C-alpha cells in the first residue's frame, strides 16, 4: 500500500512526473449568445473581453506547464481560448480535439432565451444550474451522460499519458462533471461548484486514485479586467 505522506504537497510547486490535468474553462462568449441557453452551439468569444482581459491570458500562460499536452473541446470558444493563451505565452503546441470535453448538449433547446427556458423543463432544478442532472432535453443529453463521457476520457488519458501534464480547454458543465467523476459524488452535487470563465481546475491521478488540487482558480485579470 502506498504511503499517503509520499504525496503531501508541502510547498507551492507541484512536483513533476505526476499525471495531472489542468482544466481551463473557455472565456466569455459574445453578448447575443449570453442571452440564451447556448449549450453546445458553436458560439464565438466576445471580442471586447478578449481585448480587455489580456492580462488573464498572460497569467494563464505563465501558470500552465509549458511541456504539457494540450486538448480541447471541439467547440470553437474552447479552441480560441487555448490559442489565445498560447499566443500570450509565445507557445505553439497542437490542440488535440476531443469531443468528450464538449459542453452538455441540450438538443432542441439550444438557443432558447433564458426567460423562456424554465417552461421547457419537466424536473425541478437546483439553485446553480439551469437543468436537473437527470433531465434529458429532446435530442440532447443529461448531465449524467456528460459525467460518463468526461470520466471515461479522463480515465483513458490518465492511462495513456501517465506521468504527464495535460491541459484541457473545456466548459463549465463538463468541468463540474470531471469533479463529480474524480470525487465520486453525484452529478447534482457537483453542479454546486462554481466554475468561472478562464478559471483553472487542477486534478491528479496518483496510484489509481483521483485528487483535486484546486477548483475555480482565477488568473490575475490585471487593472483592465471587464
């Protein structure tokens, strides 16, 4: 049995050689999309925030390990966030696209204005997510489905790239479900986590077990943050 003390973190630096995932939520999307439940629609980032939050991208570029593998949701808001971080850090590393890290698909409900969305629901929601974890929109998926696909992808990558750092550009719902998987907690419970735009969540896979290092760590947005 491994000695738990072997993995204590006694200093500010994270040791190398650990299977570690750096999950980054995409930046703020454009204003019209924010008026709707955009879900898995491929909406662009907000150009104003891309300009005004440059300091955050530079901070993330400094914080993230430069020898990491990079993965991204197929949605362009995640890819654009990754490319912007790399540009800030003068990096040029391929983004491997992995559909497992996409946001929850709400199917036919994609694009519904926020004010109209509650009328579509058949189940009560919690206070911090707009849809119950087990509600399945027409032609969409439940958060339980998201938990399954994200967890399967994390397990696969942890085995395939053991001992490596991996950066994943993803989404608020998918990152919450990564935490649900790693902590072995119900999806509904994980929806209570706050996952803000451009936040960083770090999880590790050590001796067959998952550990959460940080959740919703925000970069330094500088004096020009919007």
